[in-house]
C-alpha cells in the first residue's frame, strides 16, 4: 500500500509539473509582441538574447491563421481528422494572430514545435517582435504589412530593426530590402530558398503536403490555390526540372504538374498569370543590392536535398537542410564580402529551435549594431 501511495503521489506531482511547465512556456502574441512567463525565460532562454530591436519573419505555414476567431492553422485535431477540406483555400479571408510555436499532446514529452524557441527568446527580450502574416499570399501583398511593422519599430525604439527571416520569410525580406534597406539594421537569412529547386514543384504543388495523417488540409488543390507556392519553384531560366522552363504553364500541363495533377482542364491563362507575377518578383530579388546592411546567411550542406529533376526524370540531390539546398540558400545580387556565411547541420524545421545556432545569430546582430 505504501508503495502504491508513493507511485500515485509521484504521478500527481508529475502531472502538476507538466501543467506548470505548459503554462509558463506558453507564448502569447499581442500586436506583434510575443510574451512569455519570466520564469521560463530564467530557465531556458538562449544566452545573450538581443536587446537591440529584433524581429522574426517566419516561413510558409509559420503563422497561426483564424477564421472569425476559429483556429484554422493549426489545431491538434487537424493531425488526424480529414473532414473539412476548405479552410485554407485561397479566397477565404483568414486573420494571422501569432507565430506557430507548437502543438501539444503531452507537454515536454510529446509536442511538435515550430518557432517556439526563437519566439520565446524574443518574448524574453526587451525589444523582441514577431511578424505574422497570411502566408498563402504573394510577397508583393505581404510587404506593405511588413513595412508597417518596420515603421512602427522605428517609432517605438528609435532604431532600425534587425530581422531574422526563415524560409519563405527570407524570400519576402529579400524583396523588401531592395526598396527599404535604409530602414533596416542587420539581416539574417535562415534556410531561405532564394534560388529554389523543384522540391516544392513536384512534392507540395503536385502531391500535396500531408499534415501527419491528414492528407486533405494541405492537399494539392489547396496548395495550388496559394499564390505563395509559385515563389518557391525554380526561377525563370534555371531549367532545374527536366531541362524545361517551369515558368511556362505549358510545361505544367504537359507533365501533369500542380493543378494538372488533379484537373486536366485547369486554365492555362490563369496559371500563366500567377507564374508571370512570380517571375516579376524573381527579377527583383535577383537584382543588385545597393544597401550597406550587414547580412548573415545560414545554410546547411549535410542533409540530402532534392536539387533538380534530370531530363530523364531521375532526381538529382545536393547537400542542404532537407528542404533547401545549400546553393539555393545563397542570395543573388549581394556582394559576398557583405555576407557572413554560417554552415550548420540543423534541419530546415529545427534551425530556429537550436540554442547554439540562435546564439550565433544574436551575437552577429549585437556586433553589427554596435
């Protein structure tokens, strides 16, 4: 009986500790400012979290989206349910309310983490911000919102903010730099597909992107409807897909890609209009950069990453972070002498969850802004 009582007592204590941990580690977003319990900061924050104004621009699927205050991206039950296929389709008006940090089943033991680590660090910092946005949109439609936050940080702090941009967030920031580098401090690109290969073209756009066992929420028709998808495929003239030009809608129809993987009668004109807009933006992010901002590029060379589909249909691989190849993460138009390159073995989804890598980013920002 004593032994059983001890076990029950230990179980109760463990449950209480898990509840306590969940509460202090929960990040709340209010008007682009992350907030987290100071106890959690004292226990876990990355060393030398920057006090200089710094904000995160997350990547695709990195912002929480709601429809009339009902969570659309992402609920825990979405990992297993497949009933509703429409919430993320373009055309539905959704509101971004925060950065995606985690899904919890059992706190600490069983939870999927997105941008939890860096969001917590910025919540612990005096001048930390997070830019959340509707990631279904094209960069041209997101940049005005980003500019509004930059202007706000300038007003509130009197300093040009540093930016940490991950994945698709880097694609957005690279275009914004061309017109507003004078408003920005240092910039860190992390796993940004600035010269993307065909992985998104042949996987997400053609096959869909299952969310654990849910194969409907981000199925091919849903992903195809997102204009952002077309900014993550090989640039005009690169011919990384079977030696063909993927900025030509006829290539998609001939090979059953994207919308033609499920609808052979999809409008060529409709697809070409989206591809033309993406091509226009590619010209912007590939153009020479005239700013003098300090820039860091974080990339990976250690994980097998799809880089091309050869003319015979076979895949070609390169070293990368599993999603973005090392070469694909290199920005065009910026002198190499202006860039600090950091190679790190973290996978694409874990790059901003790694204390040691975050510490190097924070040190770079602090040194650049001295």
